C-alpha cells in the first residue's frame, strides 16, 4: 500500500525505513535510560534533593513535551524538509541530557533538584520538536500499511537494550549512583547519534512550504478528532498508574537499586514482547488496538486493587506481574494512538492534528500532576479504581471511532 506516497518516496522507502528504525531505536533506548518515573526520581533521591523535585519530574517531562507543539506546528509545516525539526530536537535532547549528567556530578540537594528539573524542561521542549514533526515525516516517507511496524520494531529492539540496564541494576554488582549517571550519559550520546543518522533521511521537499497555523478550530470541524482526544485523554490513566503499584508493593525495604531494576525490567519486558505485535495490529486497525488496550489496562489496575484487598499486594510476584500487564497496555496505547493520528489526519495537516491533540493532552497531564497530590489523600486503591474506570471508559468511547486503516 504505497499509493499514498509520491513515486520518489516509494523508491526511497526501503532505505528510509531502516533509517527510521535505527534512529527511533536509539532515541527509545535513550528514553528508557533517562526515564523520569524511575531513573531520574531515583537519582534525585540519591542526590538528597527534596521530594518536591522528584514529584515535579513527570509533569515537567510530559507537559513540556506536549504543550509547545501548538506553537511549533506552524513552523514545522512551513519547512520544505521537516526532518531538520526532528534532527534539531534529537540534538537538543542530547545536550540537555548531558547537562543533567553535569548537574549530577557537581551538585547535590536542592541545587541538584532545581538544575535537573530545569534541564529536563529543556529536554522536554526539544522532544516536542521531534514529536510534532515525526508523524509528518513518517507519513511522507513510509506507506500507510507499514508505519506501525516501523515504530513497533524500534520499540521492541530498544526495550532489549533497556533490559540489559535493568538486569545490571538488579544484579547487585553496582551499588552506587555512578551507574545511573553513566546510563544518562549514554542516553545523551544516543540522541546525538540519532540526530546525525536522521539528517541523512531522503525526504522530498514539501510543496509550497506554507504554514497552516495549528488552530483549535479543527476540533470544531472534526468530530472524529474530538472523540480520539477523549479516548486518548481517558487512556492517560495507563501512564499515571505505575507509581501507585509501587506504593502497594511496599517496596521501601528492598535494596534501592534492585527495586529500581525490577521496575525497569517490567516496563522493558512488556515493551519487548508487545511493541512489534501492537505495531502490526495497529496497521490493521489502530481503533481496535485502542479498545483492547483500554480493556487490558482496566484489568491490570483491577488486578492490583484485588491483590491489595486480598492482602497479597506485598507478595514478591504480585505487583511486578500486574505492572507488567499494565505496561503491555501502556505500550499498546502509545502505538495505537500514534498510528491512528497519522492515518486519520489529512496529508497537509498532520502536524496541526498532532499539535492540537497533544496540547489538549498536555493540559490534562498538568492537571493530573496537580491532582496527583490530591490522589495521595484518597489512597492508592481508590486512585487505581478511578484509573481502571477511566481505562474501561476509553475502550467504550473507542467503539465510536472511525476506522482509518481501510484502503482509501
């Protein structure tokens, strides 16, 4: 199915696909090595930074990567070759990751917390440039029925790399924060390498290079986009739930690096085993993937609640098992929503659709970050019940989405 590509893009598709897979693999490994939910939270604690800084990491990273996209979308659409936006974003992430390493080596306490949060904000904005341009570039250089496979393959290969880190952390061979700082330094190098490789992508010039400002008016015009954003907003539950699984596990008394390793391992294994499969399923029907992930996510959170109520949450196997199932759903959400958005968007408005969708979700995540403090008051079990209801609601809402993978 290459009818949606120009003849030049069809000829260049195979080598371009390899560049996509290699570049994405490098950036996805880097993401795993610097994961704010796990790696950076642990590092800040080890550096003696007050807890408020660790709590700010995920909202800074998520909202910072999403909210600027509405501003960036018009700039990207005015570019004849959009790959340069992605190259700049990947290089920027490498530079800010290097600044995090510098801060970790030279500072501690509140100073380290403030410096690392500030560098993460810069990294997140750089990431926004990659995110807002990537769907457009993928749509221009790879045919419709192969896009999910490319991102899914990169996800699975990358998670194998992150698995090595998880096993190293769990082995007990390393007992200090040096290994975490080294992992972040490696992430910086990988982002730099990905920028260099992606700059060689054979991308045809976009006609006219006229900027279509990303405007919220497309929400009024496209009912399917509104429903998609509702589904995606409800599925945010799958990314917010993992810390509550850790609380239920009562993991404070385990060795700190070993516990970090177990969490990284569950996430990486889930990605390794599911990303490629989700990618292939998304190429057939990303709408069905969004429905399925909502159901799987709700089951995982319901399972965690049931284990807690039965008094079994602290069993050694219990939380890693349900966390693994939740992360399979989470990786499916990422795969399904990305493929659906590229395939549903009009060719000349992919950046605008991505930006509007991401800005709305970024705002939701900021609200969720603030609400997270409130959620602590009702306890992890009640919070997970709420998240499970959201996830199940997403599956029901996805029933009404249009099928976008059908041949045009």
